[in-house]
């Protein structure tokens, strides 16, 4: 059976806008997703839909958690180590939400966080080689993606990976 989900980003709620303070109320948003006959919802910014209490919100609206975006600084050894705490918080939320649909738990969507240089040059990974990674950078990125995937699997969650604009996994040769 195919289940279809929507996401807070469809309502303008994502990591950059939530801090602005004008995000819709999470219950209103979840209610709108449910009223539109979706089966599930994406996480949005970690904590937006709740932490340990996310299961209650999902149950009230008859939704499951499909997954959610977790951006990590994969090619930056120190940044990645700092990001592991955020990954752990996100996995706490995913694990709490997995109780709603244990046969189809949410999928953490791992993504590279990119850099300011990449954000200043969107879509230019192929034609501006100096904004890409060298061999050591790719090895570090690969090793850290594997570590993040292992952390997800240790919690009983199967991760996905999403290439995205303004990250080190953007251009076709990087994907």
C-alpha cells in the first residue's frame, strides 16, 4: 500500500523560516495536512512537531511520520562531530514517532549541510571546481555518511540520502 505524506516546508516551515517566529502553529499545520487526506507528514525542523510528545500530535491528527531532513557537515571533521548531538536529538524524535507506525517507521533523510561557499555558488559544482571537495574531502564525507547511517540503523531506522542545491553533493558528478 502506498502512503502519501506532505511536509511543513509546503506551508513555509523549514530550518531557515522557523527561527523567524512566524511559522504556523504545529497543530494547525498537522490538522491541515490531515484534512487534505494525507497519510503522513515530514518532520520539518527538529522539535517543530514536538519531541517525546510527537506521538500524541500524530495520533490526534491520524498521521504517521514519513521522515525528515537532517543536514550534517559531512566533509568537516570538527563540524560533523558537533552535529552528532543534533543527529541524536533528531533520532530521538524519529524513534518516538516510530511507535505510531512500527511496521513503517520514519526514514531520516541525511543530507550534506553544504557551506557558505557553496551557498554563494548554487549549481556551480561542475563549472567551479575549486568549490568542490578534494579526494580527502570525499573520503571524510563518505566515512561520516556511513557513521550517520550506522547511528540511524542502531535506532532501528533506515536512512535515506538526499543530494541538494548548495551542498557538496549537488552536481551530477558529485551525486
